[in-house]
C-alpha cells in the first residue's frame, strides 16, 4: 500500500487540509495536541469507517462548524498496481478504481467491506502491523501465548490454512452425516432383489390371464353379433306397431272430439235463431228513441239555464246586502273629514302647551338646582372655616400670652385676651350662619311645589296629546276607508247592474217533473237498445259458427280415413309379442355373456397394469438402491480424502509455525544489531512468543525501558518485512507514531538509518513526532500547528536541503 493524497474537511480540528505524500521518509512534526495523530485517524476512518474513529459521528465534526456542515475525508492510495480513491462522509461512502468516475463500491458498510477485502486485513490486523505507536509497541506482551501465535499466523497469512482446515473438517462432518443418513434410510438389498423377482413372476401370470380374458370376450362378441340384426329388425317392427296403435287411438279421439264440437256448434246456431227473432221484436220498441233523446237534451239545457239563473239571483241578493251595509258604513264615515281637522288643531295646541310647560319646568328646575348647589357649597366653606377657626382658638389658648399672633406673626402679650375674645365672637357668628345655611340646604333638598305642579301639568298634557293623537290617527284611517268604501260600492253597483241584465236574458219555464219523466222514458229505451246490441253481436257470429262446423265435419272425415288406413297397415305388419319376448331373451343372454367377458377382460387388464406397475416399482427400487450404494461408496472415498486433508493441514501448520519464530528472530537480530551499533547482536522468540534479548549469547534477564522499546520496534519492523515478503508485492507503507520518546539521540539516528535501509521493502515510511531534531534525516516534512484563534489545525510542507537549511515553503493549508 502506498499513500498518494489525503484531504480532510471539517474532520475534528482540520477544517480544510490537503496532503500529498512522497516516497521515502516523511515526517509529520508538530507540538502535542496540534492534530498530528488526527491525520492517522482520518486515514483509518476513510478505509474502515466508524470503528476506526474515536467517539461518535457527532464528535468528528469541527467544533466551530455548523450543525449541517459537511464532514469528509478523501484518500488516494496505490495497491497491487491499482490506484484507489475513497470518499467518506458521515452518511455515505464511495470507492473508485483507477481514475474512474463510476464507484466500484457504495454505502458506508459496502466501501469498508470492499477495501478490507482488497487489503486482506481487518482494522485491528492492519493497525497492529503497519501502524505503530509508542503505547502500542508492547502489543504482543499484552496477549497470551495462544493469542500471540494466532495473531502472528493471521498477519503472516497462516490463518488461512486454519480456516481452510476448519472448512475441511466441517465438510468431513457433513460427509459422515450424509453417509449415515443414506445408510439409515436404505432398506435391505436382499429383500429388494427378492421383491423384484416376485414381481416378474406375477407379471407373467397376469399377462396369461389377460390373454385368456381377451379370447373369451372375442367369442362372446361374435355370438352377440349374430343376434343383433334380428333383434334390431324386431325392435323396429315393434316400434312401428306401437306407432300404428297410437295413430288409431288418436284418430278415434279426433273423431269423437269433432262430433262433440259439431253438437256444441248446433246449439249455438239454435240460440242465434232465437236471438234473430227477439231482435226483430225489439226494433219496433226502439222507434221512439230519437225523439226521447232530443226531449231529454232539451230538458237538460233548460235545467242548466235554470241553475245559472238561480246562481245569478243568489249573487245579486248578496251584492244587494253588501251595498246596504256599505251605505250604512258611509253614513258613519261622512263626519270623519271634519273630525280630522278638529283633532289636528287640538293636537297642535296641546303640543305647543306641552312644550311651554317643559321649558318652564327646565327653568324652575335649573334655578332650584343652582340654589341648592350654592347652599351646599357655602355650607361646606363655613364648615371648613369653622374647623380652621376652632384650630386657631385651640392654638391661641395653648400658647397663651407668650404665643404668636396668627395674623401678623408678632407676640401676643397684652393682646391675648382681646384676640381670644374676637376669635370667640367670630366662632359664634360662624355657628349662627352655619345653622341658617344648613336649614336653607334642607329646605332646598326637596323639589319646589311649583316644579312638582308643572311636572304634573306636563304629565296630564302628555296623556291628552296621546289621546288626541289616537283620535287623529283613527280619523285619518276613517277618511282613507271612506274613499275605499265609496270606490268599492260603485264597483259593486256596476256588478249588480250586469247581473240584472244577464238574469233578464235567461228564459224561464223549466219543469222538473217533466224532466224526470223524460229521463225515465229514455232510461227504459236505453235498456232495450242495450239488449238489441247484445242480440246483434250474437247474430253476427252465425257465419263464424257455420265455418267452425264445416271444419269439424272435415276433421271427422279425416280421422275416420286415418284410423282405417292405420288399422289396415297394422294387420299387414305381422308383429307378435310372444316372438318379440323370445328374441329379447336370446339377446339379453348374449349381452350378459358379452358384458361378463368385458368385465373379466377389464379385471385382467387392471391386474396386468398393477403387475406392470409393481414390477416397475420393484425395478426402480432396486436401481435406486444400487445408485445409493454407489453414492455411499463415493462419499466414503471423499470422507477418507478429507481425513487425509485434515492431517496434512495440521502437519503443514505445525511446520510453518515452527519456522515463524526462528525466521522472525533472525530478521529481528539483524535489525537490533544495527539499532544498537552491535551492542546486542541477537534476539530470539521463545515458545510462548516472548522477546529474548541475547547479550554475548546469553539471555539478558533485565532490560531497560528504552531497550524494551527498541526490541518491540525491531519486532514490529521484522514482522512488517516478513508480511511484505509473503504478500508477493511491496507493501510500501509503514507508519510510526511517537516511537522515539524513550530513545536517545544515537538510537534515534540508528532507527532512521535502519528505516532508510528498508526502502526497498517500505519505500514510504511516515514518522509522526514532536522531535524537531529529526528534520535533517527526512525526505519530506509536514509541519502541523494549531491556531488558538480559529480553533483549527494547519498543515504545511517544508522544503529543505540536506546540506543547507532553507526557508519553509507552504504546500497545503487548512
């Protein structure tokens, strides 16, 4: 794996950071807390997602960014000849291959699974192998012996052998279960073979029985075929004999029916003759019918006019009565106009008097209220003066002759008694005036008599005005009614004159008794007319009855002829019921024989089919048994092969694990000799995968903390080299995070020189450190700083010369 570019947007304290990685030794240098390790976290988050990040998604967003600000990490890296680009946000992820714009994987989990499959490592395996921090150098020391061996087998690819062995064992167990299941459900082979032989014998017997049944059926069919023609012929003669007998009976019934029909028609014709004679007698009685009709119509017209005359007379009487009532009403309304003028004048005078009284009431009431308010005001002023004078008298008495005059402010001295006497006189006058004012106010408390009298007069005037207004309104209504009644009376008088003229135009002379007698004569004649019409209808059917009688005679003749012909043919047919019964018995015997033969043949055929099916079933069972035996034999062979495969896997894993520790110790020994300048030349891994540092061939029992860090770092480097060799392609990346904390300057230089010698295997090594002294030994320097003002981290690339220091040059910023 080779890093190409890393971009961070609002990822923790990196607001907008872009880094282009170069081959060789790259140093990410900056003070603690500047955001160096966050770059490593972002790289892992881009590949493995949330499991590679500290905290939750909410803590990944830049603290000063908005709640909806985009958090994104974009990583480009090379692996096995391909270039990958990963873009991951909090809610989505996409992976692109070799510069394509079409993603090869999407969604958060999909991208993680895709990249983990390409790298061939889980996040934990990837970090423990290619990413090393100071606190993680002793990762093997924190594991138990079994976990150490399993971890080394996993990262070196040996774990795949264990997984393959597990799958082989699972398949072996499946094969054993399948073999047991096949054997458990399989019947006895000898019994199956015996059943097949028995089925073949039964099949031969069924075939013979079926052949015999077919022969018997053919003989029965031949015997029946000799009788069928005669039987068919006699059946036809019997059917014809029955038809002729039915035709004779039908002709006799038709003859009898025609005779009954002719008798009924003769009765109807006799009744028609009687109707003709009765009709002739009735025609003489109907001669006066037209005159009776005209007389009744004349009487009806007179009755109608008589009813009209009576209705008009009633209307005239009603109008006369109404005219009389209106005349009387007009006489009562004639005085209304004069009264209307009189009441209008009186109403006007009363309203003027009422207005005058109201004005006088207002004047008197206003004067009374002003006097009462004046008396009240003066009384209040006197009370205030009395209170003030009483207070002055009290103060003068209390102060005596030594007091101050309340008016001029000089000492009283000899004027004390005089002042006190004057004040008492003022008090006496004030009390008398106050009593008079109180009496005056009490007198003014009630309304004056003249105001009360005026108000009563005003009330009486209001009642009189209301009464006169009511009378005036009634007079106005009477005047309007006078006009309306006069107009209506004129219209009714005109209508009365029209009725009189119409009454004079209607003739009189209607006789109710004569009208009833004419109606009675017409009613009698109408009954006679109805009877004559009924007789006419009866007589008109004579021709119809005569045609029906002729038809009945013809049907009688045809029935006699048809019956005679059918009787003649039946005599010549020569059919015998005894001969028919004998031949039917012979036919029934032959048919039953044929039916029994068919039944026996069907039974034999069914038994043959059952025998064939039984033989096929037995053969199929024997075939399936043979196939299952072959399948069991194949699975037995496959089961033996999986036993051999399991043993081979166990042997191979044992050999490989036995080689891991010596090989890892050999590579680590060469590294530790270079790091310690030959101080320690050998490092071994014991059976429990513990690190043993040898000093002149002897295990050093106690090593310092720095020496332990060197040993763990050497083990990590060795492990990474072995992984690269077994991967078959250069895994170019190695990241070391703060691994120089306990190393002195010389050993730090040795570590850097060792890393340079590993460029053929790890062409890209990234050192994360706060030690500025490593700058001269690096190929690329990325300086990380933190801006307290903006709360964000900035990354810039510094260019320099190995021999001459130069000014740093910004390559990428936040």
